[in-house]
C-alpha cells in the first residue's frame, strides 16, 4: 500500500522521533510512504485565523500534489488531519468556492479535483485490512502494557470530518492497542484537548488541561499514554515537568507517539524509535514488557 | 426496559450529589425530554430539570447525557441508550448545580452581558428600518441562531480549567455584533475581545461546535472575530502575535519555524514571557529536541509565496 506522507512541521522539527518511528512503522508494516516534500504547512487552524481563503488555498495545493501522484494522503498528526479535512469540507461545500480556490492554484500548475482521500495513520490501521496486516507482522506483542489513548481533538471534531466511527466514544486507537497485544485503558479525558493551542496565550489553563488528562489516565491505571498528535505529545511530554497537578502527586507517565508503539510491537528497539529523546523517561515501558515476557516463560 | 441513571442533588437534604436509577419503557418515538417527563410524572415528582418548548427553540432543557451536553427535547431516547441499555443524565458542566439537573446560569449570563450584546449604531435611527444586504446579513446569520442553551458552555475545555474565559456562547454572541454592518464599535469590540479571557484563550477543541444544537457553532464564530481583530491591527497580544508569526513563517518557507514562533508570540519586549520559555527550551535542548537551527524551506516554496502574493497576504 502506497501513500503520500504529509509529515507536518512538528515531525520534522521538535518531535523528529515521530518521523523516525513513522518510517520504521511503515517499513515494518510494508507500507510505502512517499514524503510530500513540496507540501506546505497545514496551517494548524492558525493561518485560517489570518485568512481562511489563504489556508484553504495552501491546503488545496497540497491535495493537488498528491492527486498528481495518484496517491491518498496519510497524516501523522491529528492537527494536520483535522485542518486538512476542514479545507476539504470547505472545498466540497460549494462549487463556486472550489473554482475560486482553483483559480488561485492555476498559475502554479495545480488543480484540486477531490480524488485524494486524507487519512490519519491511525485510520489506515484501524481498518479490516490494516488490522490484518498489523496482526500478521507483530514480532513482540506488547503483553502486560496498559496503554491509554490520547486522540488529539482535531482528529475527532467536528465529527462530520472525522474518520473515527463514533467520535464521542471512539475505539479505533484502543482497537490498535489490543491488536498489538497491549491492554487499552479507557478514561474520559482521552477525547479532550491537551491545551497546546493556548500554551503561548494562557499557560496555566493549557497545563491545567494536560494535567487533568494525565491524572485521569494514571488514575485509570495506565502505564503509558499513546497519542496520534505531536502537538499533544509536546503538551503531555515536553511540558510534563511543569504540570503542577502531577508534581503535587509526585507522578509521571511516559508518552509515546502512536507509530512508536506500533513499531515497538513490530520488533524495533526503543533507541531505533527515538524514545530516548523524550523528556519523560520511557524506560518503564521496556521493564513492563520484559517482566511480562519473563513471567510468561 | 431502559435504565435512566440520573444524578440527583438536593443540598437541603444531602450535601453530596448521588446517582439514582429509574426503569422506564421508552415509548415509541419519545424524546429524552419525554422520558424525563414520564419519570417525573409517574415515578418521582421531585426530579428537577428545566424545560419549556419541547421544540428545540427555547434552549431550556440542555443536560448532559452520557457525558455530553445536548438538548433533551432534540434527541430520541432510544438513540441515546448505551450498550447496557442505560442513559446517564447529569447537569450541565462548568456551572454549579442548584438541584438535580438544574444549574446556576449566573456566570453564563454575566459573560453574555460582558460582550455588550446589543447594537451600538453608527448614526441616528432613520425614519424607517436600517437596510442590510443579503451578504451583510449572512455574516451574522449563524451567530443569530444561538438559543442560549448553555450546551457549549457546559463542555468547553478551556472553561474546565479557567472560569475567567468568556466561553463559546458569549463569544458567538460577540461575533453577532462584531460582524454587524450597522455597528459602530467594531474596533473597540475586537480590542476588548482580545484581552485575557477572550478569543485567544479558545483552545480550538471544537467541543462547542459538536454540542451546539443550532448553526451558531461558536468556535467558527470565534475564528471570524480573530480575523477581524487581525485585520483591524489589534496585534498587541500573544494570540495575535502567534497567528502573525505562524502565517509569516509559512509565507517565508512554506512551513513552521518552531524556534521563532514561541519568541515572536511572546513579543520581544515581553521579558517575563520570554523568561517563561527558558525551562521548556532547556529541557528540549538537553534531549536534542530543538528544531533544526537552520530552518529549511519546502520544495517549490516560490509557488507558496505566489499564493500569498495573489491573496495580498
């Protein structure tokens, strides 16, 4: 299966371990991901604050690049996914608007036709075909590991743009965890906001949100949180030492990118997946996996 | 037989809320509100909740069903049953419960009042009506549909952690006047709305869009105010600086320069803001998580620049 990989900016910047682990996960799963090197930033719902038309034109240009290659787009960031889907919805809402955007693209040799689907990495795995492929390639089941999903709100809401079946009560990520041999942990905050979008504007509120989510995950017995969004990862991992509610309880919890979790089960080592670059140590994960492996022998 | 698990609260009798279960055969086609009425009329007359029109117009009957706010009269009871044939009902969130499913809307109304939800016209009232074109009307049409049910306020992720936030309903109402062609106070309004607790404290989670029973969709309205604020030069705040820095980065290189955006969002004269970035910066530096110092452009960045130019951005 071949996809055009829309990397997003953060996977090439502050969370390069996401890019690294995506490459490994794709390799292990036998997916061919072709990096879209001329696609622009999705705008993260921020460029559209300045100009909605500009944001849509830039994203429509990216879609047309994938259309020319005849490939569907795979994203590895909930924010990219939600933002791109929003542009797609705008373009399909009105013929006039689509024509207006195509007029802007024309001079660059691009045209949006709407032939390319946009899927988050989790959504290409959480299909019958994806699951079958996943299960057949697992080398190191994640037995004994209790994993809490943190979806990243852009991939769920507005629900009409989401590929998850029931965005208010999704199971796609948890189904993947179960297929990997891990134990999914369900907790109310898994579909909430991590607070990252306002960390520059209202840091207390932002860290309040990430703190509530992590305390919720820990209280429900999670060993690790796995997210499909690198912005959530920044909020939950990089800012974790500053989260007061966790500090007070003297608690911490490792945060993985979804491709890291998948690639671990495919047999890659934590170092190959950049897990040593996280702010919160991920060593606990290996210990749990080693313990459950030795107790089963 | 369906089970209604209802959060009960009567501070005169018991300080803590508790869940009580009622069994009910949901009549064919009954709305959730019909079911609540049936419980009140036949099983327990002391059950308290707000209701009036039964037609999704008055906005009185918003409650939380299975964890999410909705209008009880707008949904079929059958459709809300979970796997155990149960519906869990709780009062709206982010407001204090008064009794059972009734909450105190005072902060909600205070915030609506704070955005001056009335027209401040440009000139003396004409002899007849003030005309608006179809295009002018469409700008404020969606916000006008808000029925003040509080569903968005209940589930707002920012309000959960910061009750200073004006919240989605008040901000949607604000857009109704920011966008009104007859209003004279657009600049003043967007300046006020750019203060802490205003538009830039919205965390983009779109819960309000999901819960809104009408086309008002507050998050979409908040974004419209942001655009008006930026277009009117209201830039002296972290939210506006963040949006401008972000957009300029894409203009220059086609992607985001993560090293510049925190500094530019804080503002280069904002010493305490800049100092607050040091701990996270150091932590990430020590782990090698800092984005590349030399920022690379995407391939074919000239075409991206052309699009910016064509749109005068």
